[in-house]
C-alpha cells in the first residue's frame, strides 16, 4: 500500500514558567533568586506515529517528549570597578558628533 505522509501528528503543548525575586544586600550588591519550570503542567507530547499501513504497529506513537523540568538559579550582582564612559558607542551613527 504505502505510507500516509499527509496525516498530521498530535498537538504540541508546552507551557514554561519563570519566577524571580531580587533582594538588595547592600547599596552596591544585590542577589536575584529564581525558579524556572519547563513543561510546567507536565503535559505528554507525542513525537509521532507509525504511518506505514503495512506495519503491524500502524497508528501507534513512536515516543514522547520529556516531562517537567525545574531549575533554580541564583545571580549575584557585583558592580563594575571601572565606570563605563560610552556604553552605546557601537550604536553611534557615522557622521554625527559623539
């Protein structure tokens, strides 16, 4: 018979969430704490299915994507020791005063 190449697979649902909170430690230093959740609601996403009519596994899924993944992060903000004189010099338009 052949393959069913015009058949579409399942819908793909993926919700990612991120929460962060910044805390000032001193006047110059700060800390940022956060959590990221990828595929936060842990939905199953099927990758595909067997489309060959002659195959005994016809119509069955070939796999699923990974489940929920959660990561924590901590960022410490340390100010630069040297002041930046021209922070956007690379955006300067030629022929204009700088």
